[in-house]
C-alpha cells in the first residue's frame, strides 16, 4: 500500500481527532502534481484501445460467419449490422455512461480549493438525490436500505450537510459495499463460465473486455460518481492487460492440461478418450478461473479508487480556508503596502536624480 494511502486510512479512522487541516497540510499529504492534459490524452488512448480490441474481435466474428457460409454476401450483410449493434451496446454506451458520471475534485491548490469544496458538496447532494429517487421509483432495487435512504432524505430536507455526509458515508460502508461485492462476484462468475465453455481465444477476449468494462460502468452507477481521470486511466489499462492475457491464455492452459495428461501415464494409454476429456476440462476450467480472477481484481481496483476519492473529498471538506471577505481584506492590505513602497521608491529616485 502506498504511503499516501496509509495516511488516508489512518486519517479516516481518526477523523474526529484530526480537527481542521490547513490547505498546506492537505496538499502535502494528499495532493500531487498531475498534468491534466496528459492524463486526459492517455485516458482517450486507453479507451480507444479497448474499442479497437472489441472491434477486432467482432471483425473476426464477421469474417468467420462469411467463411462459414461459403462467402455468401447475404451472411455478410446480416452479420455486419449485428456486429455494429453489439459494438454500440458493449462499448459505446458503457463508455458514454462512464464518462457522463462526474468525479470528485480532490487534487487541489490555493486557486481551486474553494470551488472544489462547493462542487463536491453539490455532487454529494446529487448522489444522495439519485439514491433516494432510485429507491423510491425503481422496483426491485435492493442496493440501498430503507434506513439509510431515510437518513439521506431527512438530511436533504433539512439541508444539513454534516448529517448528509454521515448518512452517505454509512451507506457506502454498508449497503454499497455489500452491493459492490455482489456485483463483482456476479460479473466474475459470468466471465468464468463463458470463457470456460468457449473454445475460442477471440470470444474469450471479447467477453473479458466487455464484462470488465461493464463492471466498471455498473460500479460507477452504484456509487454515483466516477474515479478521477488518472485513476480511470489505470482501470482501462487493467482492462487492456486482461484482454491480452485472455487472448494468450489458451496456449498456457493447453500446456498445463497436456502436462497433467502425460502424468496420468498408463490410464491415458488404455483409455485415449479419457485423456482428451481430462485435457479439455482442465484447459476450460483453468481459463475460466483465471479470467474470473482478473475480473475480480478489476472490480476491487475500481472500488478502491472510488472510496479513496470519496474519503479524500470528505477530508478536504475539513480544510480551513479564509473567507472571501478575509481574502479581499488581505489583498487590499497587500495593495496598500505595495502602493506605499512604490510611492516611496519613486520619491527617493526623484531626489537622487535632482
């Protein structure tokens, strides 16, 4: 665990003892210089790379259908729109929903700290409203309990920001945490079963990428906000790594299965079909387990980034900032002092010249 994450965990657990932080203390502990343009550029590159991987898998599917039906143009005309529709559903829509969500602003300095706190407060209220509406208007949603949603509703009605933060934190630490773990398990199970049954590395890659991307999207919807550009970029990087592993996993698992069959020795020699069955089962199960594990890792990575950002904005809210009146008065005093110094220096210069 990184040093700043250890400090964050310690500060979160001892929040009552922290008191008010100065902006300098917050910057020293939690802020670090980030080139936003570079982060956005790499975020775009990794997002585009995921799209290219999905496009490649779907293109292979179209070619396979075309060749299976003896290069029949009708099969081509049917498979292309299907592939395009799949591309929109599994890539374009999830990516749009991910980037439509707003992140908290936690990497601040003296220029944007005040605006960041106002923005974060508005985002917290927006998240609470979404949770309340989702519980009230959508049947079958069990992510948020009645008790916690009730606390959020009371805090919103009374415009009590402190109570809202407490209720929101409790919701994340209980309801959302349990729902997120279930969501990660469900996605990982589907990935494991699908890739275990599939005998194609391209299909495995397609399912791993789409399930991982949709898991990130679903977790963001559950929490109500997304990670920062830098952290979201790391999530996309993990999706790409998983895709490459899934694509090359077939050869590795086949070698493992072959080694196991060879160790069976005489049994395989007497019943050749048994050796083939054992090899297939081991190969399939191993691929399924590995791919499921990779999905679990991405899920917990995304969840960690989300909670890190949430606790950082909570700590940022304790940072003491001078009021606008105090800043205006300080600026006025500085200008008066500067005016006196300039006037005095100019007079001395004139005397010396004379």
